[in-house]
């Protein structure tokens, strides 16, 4: 497994190197992310869920994800109560909104190839509600614009999320004991194999190590809360959640230690946040920190 993780790091480094030598530009990340999110990732979901052993107990994953999103946002916004609204809105958007699609799925497929996607896909359902619902509302509320939640925006974003829709459709088919024919699974398998390398190269292209000194204290405070709250909540769930399936507990623990979702950046632009440098810096730093955390976890706790 350590060898696979080294390959993942090298792919991220390749993406960053290609950007540094101007072979790929930061704007190219839009093309890569479109391919990953709309083609390779849904293909991987289809293959993994076609004959996965699912049951209704998995529903606790999106429920716990939504609860965590609500509670963590309240805690962090309160912790930054002495800051202005734009700072509170920025940290309120970032907390609880995890990068599952681009970051987690490729790593999960490498660490738990036979079952990981099933569990993290269910978490992603709750994550989508937090990202496109509560996170959007927090950003809007603390901005200078409207403080009204746009329900149409939530519905539109959920429907437009190809991985999420794919997961829900495949979950329904699986529960109805309907499976896709082998020829289609073979086709999606070919596409799915491209997900990990493309996702990791994309992360490398998106990386930016610029440090904004003016925002550094706030960034350190936020990151301490991001991983502190995630670790405490994850350990509480891991030791006290009354479920027999250990993978459910592991999934929640790992999910809450994932980096900040990249969708926060377009939100901050939409709501005209002046703290965009902070959000960009924290997003990049959280990617590096989460890579280290997951590497240590798989090295010591995954056989």
C-alpha cells in the first residue's frame, strides 16, 4: 500500500511540475475537473456499486455527515465571533465542506479497492447537501449580498452533480437487485481506471504554495479547528457510535479529516469575499495536511 501511496504523491508532483513549467496552466484544471467529475469518477461509481452488497444501514453515513456539517459550522463561526462578517463567512463556508470527489475517491479506491467507494459514496450524499445547501447559505448570509437561501440553487446543483446522481441511481438499482450487463461494466471499468491518475494530476495543477502573511494567524486558527474538530468527532464516532460495521466508523473518521472542498473558491468569488487569498491558501494547505494524515493512517492502520 505504501508503494501505491508513493505513486499517488508522484502523480500530484507531476501535475504541479507540469504547471510550473507552463506545460499545463491553472486554467486547464477546469477541463481536467470536468473530465474527472463527469466521466471517470461516475464510471468508477458504476463499477463499484453494480454488484456491491448494500443495505439500509448505510443511510447513517449521510445523516452523520449532515449533523457534523451543522455542528462544526456553528462551532467555528462562534470561534471567529470577534472577526468581521467576511472572515466569519469564509471559515463558516470552509468547515464541514469536504473535498470528497476529487481528493478522497482516488485515495479510497487505492486503500480499500473492494468496498471503499460504497461507503464514501454514501457520505458524499450528505456532503453534497452540506456543500450546496448549508455552505452556500452561510456564504450568502455573511456576505454583503442577500441573506436569503436560494432553494432553486440547491436543487440545481444537486441535479447537476453527475457523481451524486450516478451514485443515487446505482444505489436504487442495487437495492432493486438490477445489475448492468458485463459489456457495459467492462466499458466503465476502462474509464474508471483513469480516475486516480487524472484526479491526482489535477490536484497537483491546482496546488499553490503562496503564503499570505496577513492571513496566516487566521489560517492557522482555522486549520487547528478544521482538524481538531474533525479528529475529536471522528474518535467519538469511532469508539461510541452503536454500529457493528467498523468501516462506517472509519469512513466518518477519515472524511472529517479531508481537505476543504474546492467549491468554496467559486462561492467566495460569487459573494465577493475579500478573504479569497485566505480561502485559497487554506484550501491548498489542507490538501497537503490531509495527504500526510491519510498516508500515516494507511501505513499504520490498514493491512
